[in-house]
C-alpha cells in the first residue's frame, strides 16, 4: 500500500490508491479518542503525521493526517529547542515530495541535507515505527542544495539590488522607517534614470553621487531625501559591504522558478538552502527567504484552489523576520501570505512559540504542529498560556499537555477537506525515512557540482551597470569641460571688435564667465548626449519594465 501502514483485515480488496480512513479497529477506541480520530478520517490524498496519544497511550489505529489540498492554507511548526521541529519538517517534506509536490527548506544548522540519502534503521527508528504502526523503509529524496552568495556548500543564490528592492534591503541594513522611505526614493531615482542596480557598488555609487557636491541638484529634486539621511544610507551600505555581504548581491540572479521542479520519477524536488555559513547573520538570511517568497508571489499566476500545492515553503527561524520590522514591512508580509495561497504556494513558519508570529499572520495559518514548550520562568508560563489559547476547544488540558510532550510528539490541528479545523490531537509522530542528520561533506559537494544548475549560477558576472555608467558619464563630462575650445568660443576676437560691441561691460563679461564655470558637473552629465543615449538604451531594456510588488521587489521579464 502506498501509505505503508499495516492494512486492517478486509473482506474485499481496496481499489488502487485508496487510503483507508482509520486502519485497525477504530470502534475499540475510547469514545473521546474515537471522536478525535474521526476528524482525521479523510477520503482524499493526505500526509500521515503519526498516531493519536490519549490517556498516556499511543493508539496506532487512530491516524493523525493532513489533507494534501489544504497545505496551501499555510501552517505553523513550533516548539522549544530540541523537541523535534526539524524532524517534523523532514517528515512532511518527504511525503510532499513523494506526492509530487516541490518543497523549499532552510537548513540553518546543517542537519537537513540527509533528506537526500536513505535513513538508517537504528533502535529508536524501529521502536518509533512499531509504536505508530509505520512500515518504515529507508528512502532518499531528490534534492538540490543552495547557498546564499555561494558562502558554504551549495549552488550560489544571488539577487540583484534592483530585484531585492528597497523594503527588504532596508530590513537587512537595519534602517529606521524614515531611512527606509528615503532608500525607496533612491531606487525610484535609479529606476527613472535607467540606472541598473545589480550589486552593492551600483547602489553605493548612486547614493555617493547624490550626496556629492555634483549631485546636490539631483538630490534636491528627490524632495523627501535629506543629505543627512542619504549619508546614513551610504555609511550603512559601506559597513555592510565591508562585512563581506556584497557576495549576496549581483548576477546571475537566482530564478525562483527553479524551486518548482519535479524529478524524472515524478517526485517533487526538495530545495535545501544551506545556511550554516551565515547562521550568525540571521537578519540577512531571514530577509533573503522573504525575497524568495516575494519573488514567487510576483511571478506566479493565479490558480485558485488546487488538488495539491505547487510548492510548500518552510520559513525557518521565522521570529527573526518579524523582529524589529517596520510597519510597512509587516503589512507586506501579511498581504503576501494572504494572497500567495491563491497561487498554489503554502507557507509554513517555523519558530518556538506562536507569539513570535504577528497576529495578522498567525490568523492565516490553518495547519498547526506544536511541539513541547518549557515553562521555567514567568515569561515562559505566560507564553504557554497564550499558546494554549490559540488552539480550538479541546478535550485535553493543553497547558499540562504542552509541557509534558516528549521529543517527536506534538499537538496537532489542521484544516479538514471542507476547510474546518480538526479536533486537537496529541500525536506521536512518524519517523522520517531519509537520513536524520547531515550527509558527508564529500557527498554534498558531489551533489552540488553534479547539478545541472551549478554551471548556470556558480560564476558571478559583473556586467556594466549603474556604477560603470555613472563613472563613464562623469569622466566624459570632465574631459569635455577640460578640452580647449576653439578661439571663436573663447571670445578671441580683436580688441576693436570687442569694443565695437560695447553693449556689455567687463563686469558683465566676467559674471557670464563665472556662471559658465559654476555650471554643476551633474548638469553637464545629465544633459550630455552620452547620458541621454545611455538612459534611453537602459530605459528601453529595463527601466520601463520595472514593476515593483508588495515588497518593492522587481524582476525583468523572463
């Protein structure tokens, strides 16, 4: 059977692909347990999470499941450190892949790469499989491994500065709301002038130009951007680049359509973003995860309700995304999560407690897997009470239950096929069938370099963009200003001719000369034929094609 459970005794064979609602003798369950189990007896395809826990016993005949079609209704996997959240992600990702659904996972600690290799049947695995009546078979799943900017083992993932957008970049730089709005003006200026912001030096060059003596006129034209704020942005960019962050921005920009692939055998590809090399830069990687999600939202068409998701995206360490976020940033997250469901993408936030997620976002997370919580301090106890109140009414004492769960156990409630919440179910979770731990570094390296995507993204490209174009335009303007002019333009007429004109005094001529000499370099640049030609050509290629989504992210047409 495809669900690998021991089938119940039956008088007639089951049709192919049929998934029994509740294997075993459900009638033997205690009445309350039977009522809970009936809430998870779905007719259509579903993922098996585990077996019901009731009154201290594991009841393998009462399966706890989640319907495949509702996984684009988003979810939350929460729990204290060491309670089994990572293994739960692995368990869900495996079954999604087996059902042909691509998965994205962020591997913060470096222990998810094992999903590509068959698991090892140790004593704990065999014991867990027997407890939940799981026909456990070691299985590896198709996987691609990525790394931000190529830091660490993985295919490099880069974003252009233009593609990343001002709102997300302001979050990475730690700018306040006023500075965030000012950065958006800089992006608008670059867009309107047809200046491509591909890497950090492009943005730094534009901001440096606007804060220079030559760029003051352009800075004034932006209205809301003060010289002081522009200076703060420039210093933040310089410090950010000095920390080695420049590697994350540039070309070739990662095409998020790569996350939607299936393998030749029909299984969904599990895309694993390896983050151990940047785990000390949480604000950076959490914002990059949001860029991937925002880019998918920007590019994918509306599909409405589907039989299975086009992608399930696990957003690990989600609290880092919300910490210190501006109001505009939080509103954009909320709207993205609300709307991306209709594009067939499910998002699961992974964090320690539900209170880490803003209420407007939490309200949209229909599927919940809550691992154990600790209650050692008054703050812990407050968080425990708040978590218990986020669940539907239950036959359990949730506060007591949440502090007593063991590793690999969780409190579950999901959406039914009708979209209604299922009864709260304490669950002993199944064991992942892939390797629970990292693969060997050599095996990971072979998987990365052997991927057909490696050649496409491995080598960074630094083509001409805003930095080079501004530099060239400035050099051209200065050369033009320094070049000797013909005598007729220098006023080299004879004295008699000058005296004949007599209509202008020497003082007037000197004033005109000063005015000409004081013409700003920026005016010479912007008005020069070189710059106008540049702006026209770049504007045709990209400037007019820039459309910014909720986060201000932008993409060229693919």
